[in-house]
C-alpha cells in the first residue's frame, strides 16, 4: 500500500519539471528503438509520445496500468505492445485486428498508431473505454479504431483476421472466447509471460489443436510473443 501511494504521488506531479525530465531520460532509449528497429516516422513518434503522456495523466484517476509500471510507460507498455508489429505486417493494411481486454490500449492503440487500419478494442470496463476513446481521438486514430464496451462472450462475432491480447486470460480461456470471433484462416498474436509453456499444455489438454511459434520477448525476459495458427478443436 505504501509503495502504491508513492507511485501515485509521483504521477500526480506529472506537470513538475523534474518528473517530466525523469520520464524523458528513461524513454529516450526506447524512442531510439522505435526509430531504428521499426522505422517509425517523426509524426508517429510524436503520436506515441502523446499517448504515453495521456496514460501518465490519467493513471492517478482510474488506475489504467499497474502502479509499479506507470513510471516506465515507454518500456513496459509501448515497446512491449509494439514488438507485435513485425508479426502483423501481413494484415495491418487490409485485415481486421481484434484486441481482447484492451485496458489502457495495449496493444490496440499502439498498433493503430503504428499503422494498423482496423483495430477493434474489446473492453467491458466503462472508465477504460472512455480513456480508449480519448486516446484514439488525441492520437489521431479514431478512423482506424472501434471501442467495443461489451463482454467478449456476449458480443457479436467480429470475424477477426487476427486476435491480439496482452495480460488478458490463460490460453484455454482465451481460445474459448476467441473461437466465435476469429474468422476461418485467422490466427492469434499474443503476449504471454513465464507460464506460457504450461498454458500451451493446458490448452492441448482441453482439446485445442494448433501450430505454435514463439519469439523471445524484448521486454519480459521470461515472456514470449506467441503466434497460433490453424487453431481448432
């Protein structure tokens, strides 16, 4: 509790010059990564900066990211989300991406800023959907995004080319929810933590079949980017 209060007090001081200077110092290496490894334009980097500032500004009000990660939005959230981008190039221009449990917009808003043309963010928390709509407006991606305030299991089928998710649900549950939203031939691009091998085993035990590829996470030393194709039961 004490640590949470300390994190919040720092974030409340967002307008304070010393705090902004601290944020800039830890974000610069990540911004360099965006420019070097993802070849983003200056305009895109500016939009990502607007988004990061918005997350920090709203954090004390609605706790949209974990307090322990709020001071490193660029590394813990933006870069973590953006590492999916190279695996989405085949669908970014014409395909439909559906992001489960978008929360503060990671990875949904980030993918839209990077250039995905159709991103549906499914989030049942009203306060978070208000933030998502504001983030889309501020970052200039309203025309590329849809914010769906509804429970995934109750929502109309979305016919997604790709389903993304980050810190959302164990894999068996995620596949159960995704079955009616993923179109034939679609696939999953997921961020998973240290228990990803157990989750794969649990999903197979539950009767799911799939082809899986994993890539080491750039942010979480024990995590992976998980790509599932040919998912069936």
